[in-house]
């Protein structure tokens, strides 16, 4: 497919014109005020307008008199919108909390329009100073609600947290302490309470005396029908140990040994962990928990972390060998691996998927380490920063470590990275659907000038400098040097002298580093010169028109296929400029096309 873009400008203009390039837009989201700079996105609303996560803030910790109150750093949930920026959501208060320890909160997921945020809030129990985490939600006004725990949760270590929410905000999923251990739950607005989802069945190849299981719900489909997550298990072997009898000395009241007696210690159980693993699952109200399996060869190590709007497409990762993770996509129950990026460790994890299941995002690994990725069926798995660079998105100084959320239509992606200042920062990408197609050729910055113009042929890997003189003894540069270093072939170049004189002379001098002799085909004439920058991989055709109806090629097409980098180029149109321009008006344009395959 040949793609083209065109830039048109009027003659008689002498100032540079810059064409704006549309398409994707990337921006960091900043951080909460105060505290260290450290923000992390965890999710995006289905409509793409709202981002949630956790930022760095400070809290005032009251101290007993006569001590002064203490200011400490903390982690606090945020909600970001373009109209408001990053707004803190606050903390959960509890009558049993320790007033001398900093609270924490995090936002993990958003309803379809971003009005409801769910996550967790933590504080320290006053008696033992151990963190407790409660599943929480914030409404559109920022009011926080404690969603509680599953039945049977007890003790000082009970925790719960939210990780997924339906588009209408009426269903929230996560995990909670329960009477049977940590368990996935679904909370519904109708009941106002959590319901445990149970645990996946033991993998069929695991045998042992006992099984220790936990489950985590990591996401829910937009329509609320399907929950996905991971079940974690430990296969235990229990061996009853009977200690040998012990001879215990017997002494009389005077401390004299009078004999021995045999003591038989009680038997005890010795527990050995035979294997630990995890397996992705899905859950529906009608079907309960459904094991999704894993890649063969690496034990059990799969997770389901994202799901399409109707539950038909699930994404996550699997483990084909020890220490290796590959991205997985389940479509209507059928599992397929998309592997990972080439180079580096194999550690791919798909975190979320668009509403129709066609675009997945997450992170992978290449020779640079952990990096954000994007996948679609046409283009496969790609490094997100590479794709953005191809679409002329400036990422200088940024390292994109992961993409964590995608809007339902696939056009907004959020994630995390290291910003140019070296700080962790959440980011948001809009116009992401443009990344699925071949990037449009970039429009160049163009300048048009009229006057006497010197045109000559250039060869690769030279540095040309046009000079003028009034006496053939003293020479002065006419504009900047023109470099063809890295060019794939010969071309032409033109330079305008806007202040000509009858007794002016011109020459082209080869600067240091040049490999060719000076050009021998200098052509001096009145004209208009269109100057523009070129980038590698395209074909540029300058054209002119006197009436904007028909267009005429201005010289041969210029191919930059094979060029090593950006280069300047000047094209001359030989017309009368003095004393009056003929034609009196003329328009010029540059067509930029991808070369035919």
C-alpha cells in the first residue's frame, strides 16, 4: 500500500511553514502534590477519559504531647481527568487504627465513565502495628466506602482489596480473607456484600496428602458477566514422625541418681511442599469457576489478568518452562501463546484487552529489560515505544516499562515508566488506534525563498558550502553548509541569494570530510527555491502550479530509501523574479509517499 501526504504553500512567502502531524498523543500524568515524585497508573475507564492509580503524598501524623505532629510520606489513591488533573482520593479512617502510623490507599479500577473507583485502603492496627488492608470504593464526589470482608475472616492479618469493576459500577471483584483462606470475591451493589467465588480444582497431575489453596479475582468483563483471575496452590506431603523413646534420669530429694525412666514423645507431622503453582481461571454465575490451563513444560504458572467486554476474550500469561513467561490469549476457551519480544529474558504478561478483544497491552522483555508492549492480530506483539517512534511521537528521555489499561474502543492506553527526570510516572496515550496501521509519511518543515539561485548536483558523504565574492579574493558563506553524509545516492541542491548584485561571483567549496571533487555543473538563474527536511524511507516529489488546478513536477522524485538520517534538500524553480515575478503568483507543494513495495 502506498501512503501519501501533501504540503502546499504559496510563492512570495519567505518564512518557514511547519505542517502539524496528527495521530497519537503521549503525555505524563504528573503526581500528587508534596511527597516524592512517584506515580503509578493501575487502570483506565472504558471511555478512556479517566485514569486511576496511586501517587506519592504526605500525611500529618499526630503525636502525643508535648511532641510535635510528624509529617510522613505515604501512598495515596488518585483519579486523573484532563479537566482536573491528578486528584487525591484520601484514606479510610477506622476507630481501631493506630493514630501514630501513616495510612495508605490505592485506586485499582474504574467504572465505564470513571465516576466510581475501587481499590483498597490500609492502616495499622493500634494494638500490634500490623497493616490491614480493606477493599474500598470512591464515588464521583470522592466519598470512600469500606466494602468489608468475606464471611469467616478473622484475626489480625485479615485483608481485602478490589482489582476489577464492571462498566456500570454495580459489580466489583478482588480478594479477601475468609474462613477458608484468601479467596476471590464478587461484591454487588444489590446485595451490598461480598460473595466468595471458591477455588479452582487441583490440577490433575498434582498428587499429595493436602492442598493449600488461595484465589484472586483480577478483572471483570465490562458487562459484569465474567470474572477472571488466578488460583494459587501448594501441594503438601504430610509425614507423621514418631520420635524414638528418651531415657530421662530420676533423682531423689538429695539429688542422687536413683534410676531412669522411658519417655515416649508425641508423634508430630512433618510437612513438605512438593510443588507450588498457579493457574488462570474464569468464573460465571451459571458455570462457576472454570480452569483455563497453562502452557505445557513449565509446571503450573498461568494467570488471567484482563477480559473483553462480553467475556469471550481473556488475556494474561503462561509458563512453558521454568523462569519463562509468555503472553496468553484465550478466545472462547481456546488458548494461544503470543510469545514475547526478541532479546532479553522471556517475561511477557498481557494486562488488559480492548472491549472487542482485538487489541491487548501489557509488558514484555527485550535486551533493554522490562518494556510496554501492544498486540493485535495483524501486527503481532510489538514494543510500544518503537511503534510510537515510528509514528513521530517524541519520547526522548522516557522509558515505558508497562502498559496496564486500555479503553473499550482501544484508542486510549495508560501505563507506567521512568520520565526524563528519572522519576516513576504514570502516562496516558490517546489516538492509539492509529498505531495499528502503517504510519503516514511525515510532512516536512518547508521554507520558500525567491532570488538568484545556485543549483548543483550532490554526491553522498560530502559537505558542501556555497560562497560568494565581489572581487574573487574575499569569499563569504551563503547560508549553512549542506551535508550529504549517509545519503544513498546522488541528488540536486539549490541555494538562494536574496541579495544579488551585478558583480557577485559564486562557488561551491568542499569542506573537510568530503570524498568527492567539487560539482562541475553549477547553474545560476533567477527562481524560487523550496527547502525542506527529509527523513529516511520515503519518496519526495516537489511540484508547482499557477492555478491550483494542474500540478507539474519540479525536478525528479527524491528517494530517501537507504539514507542514514535526516537531511536538508533544496529544489529550484527557474522563473523570472526581477524586476517583477513571472508568473505573478505560483503555488508549490511536496508530496511525500511510501515507496511502492
